[in-house]
């Protein structure tokens, strides 16, 4: 079967979906990955796995209707040239415009991978209600004929129903995020006696960076030798992004080191003690949290969709109020008060990663759902927390399949 995978960033194809693309290829399918930008390393890795790569023009964060019409036309040309039997799309514009084109061209099988509802539906997005309704309508039209809508957390289906994006008769399947390669991210014990709080994210306001800066200043008053680091790429296209000048100012005013983004976060996770993600962004299930859990790191994250699925408050980490620097500082100070707490919670995090978020189990579930397994036996299901306080439950449909005929 020929499969086209639509993305909004080349880097994400190998960093977030690489294992899934390779699993598709290993099951005998022809795979073509699509992004708006060129990245030599990504193209090289895809080529080494026998996966094709194509580019289409896209303004990732822009709202210019003419640019989006250009994207639609580019998708039409792409689909007519590639003639896929199945399209998998993730992130907002590929899902919306890729879905519209699959309907227009009557491509038989379409699977949107909703790794979060995105910036537009985040509480602090600043997007007005008219635009939100328009985006929700576009989503609804684009995914109405999807075989299965795949989500990463237990909040998204309810929110999509409330927004009118899906109806009760559409099949929505929750899986435990994109999973994590447990061999690539082995358990590394944190260094005893050291306290290093690490945040990994794109450098955006809604990833909780302002709250992290202020919390770091508060914690340092109690623990002067604690370290605080932010690792991530500047995203100049995003309206919530920071400039280099602003980052330099933050470095002067707060006890926080800014580390340039990298393709390999493992050394930084190994050097950390506690992973922090105080995001207010409308996440699906942050991959960084899963990688930190696999490494054996305690997690501090906001009590928000996506994050609350992975963090069992008080067990493998703490959940804090979104946008509340004081609450974040209080959670960080618990690791100051109990030097053993990070190792204890990190051990629980690793065990949870092994049982719930193993990428091999997650990908097998996805391939089974899309009927892409060479051997079609039902996979062993990866656990996926569905309700707050749940421990491990299997990946499951959150609504019955649409009636046929």
C-alpha cells in the first residue's frame, strides 16, 4: 500500500514519527513523508530507511488565506502525483487542508493524528472566538470522513465534541502519545546531591517559560546552588515566540541558562534531576515528558490536557496550576526539602514509561488500527490512562465506530 504522511515540520518526521514511518516500511508499504521545509539530516535519515520525502509550501503559523489556498493546491498536485491509498496527517494545517484534499480527490483512507488541538484552542492564545469557530468548522469538514480520529489524551474527544469538530458517531481512538524508544532512552540515575531543573520546549511564551523563569528566581533564594536550564529552538514564525534579544535579557535577569536546541536531548536529560514543563499550550501528550520519564526523571507539569495523562500527581511527579509561577516554585521546593524525592519519583516514572509508553507497543496499535500490519493479529495493547487517577488502561476507542452504509 502507498502511504503519504503529512507534517508541518521536517524535523518532526524523524524526531516524533520516525519509528512509526519505519514500522510502516517494515510492514511492506511504500511511504512518502511530506513537510514544508528542507532538512538535510532528516532527508538523509528517511532515505536510509527507504522513505520518500517531498516538500510543499506552507506558512505554519500564518493565517493568510491566499497562502493556505496555495497549500491546498500543492496538496492536490502532490496527491495526484503520488496516488496514495492512505493519508496520515498530523498538526493543524496538514490535518485540515490534507483532509479537505483527501475528500476532494476521494482518497479512500484518511487518518488524522490529533497530537493536541494546538495554539488556536489554548487558553492564552489571544485568538478571537470567530477565528476559533472558523478553525473548528474547517476541522469538522476535513475529518468528517476519516476512518478513525487518533488522539493522545483523554480530554480531546470531549473538547472536540464541545467545539463541534466531531460527532458522537465518529470513532475516536486514544493512544499513549507517540511513544518513546526505551532502548534509545535508558534509565539513568540522577546524580546524588545535585539539583538541576530542566525545561525542554520550543521557546514560546505558552510553553511556560515566563513561569519557569520566575519560579527559578524564587527557588534560588532557598537553594542557591540549584541549576535551571531551558533547552529549545527559537520559533520566529510563532506569535508566541521570543527574540534572541529577549533571551539575552532573561539570562541577565534570571538564574536560568538557555541552551540552543539539539537533535539529541539525551545528554541533557541525563544531566538533569527534575524535568519541568509548565505549558499552557493545548498539548496532545508532550514527547519531552515521555523521554524524561524513560530517562527516569521526576516530572513537574501543568494540570492541563496531555500533561495530566502522563503525570500521576504525587507519584511520578507533580501537577501545578497553569500560568502560576508561585505554584510551580512550591513544587520545585519539594525536591529541595527531600533530596531523595527526585530519584524515587524518577524510578516510578521509568516503570510507567515501560508499561504504558513503549513506542513498539504504541506503533503496533496504530498500524493495527490502520490495517497496515503484515500479520494482522491483534497487538498487545499499550496501557493508556483514560481518566484522572487511572494507572494503566489499554488504548481504546472513545466512541463507537461510525455506522457503515
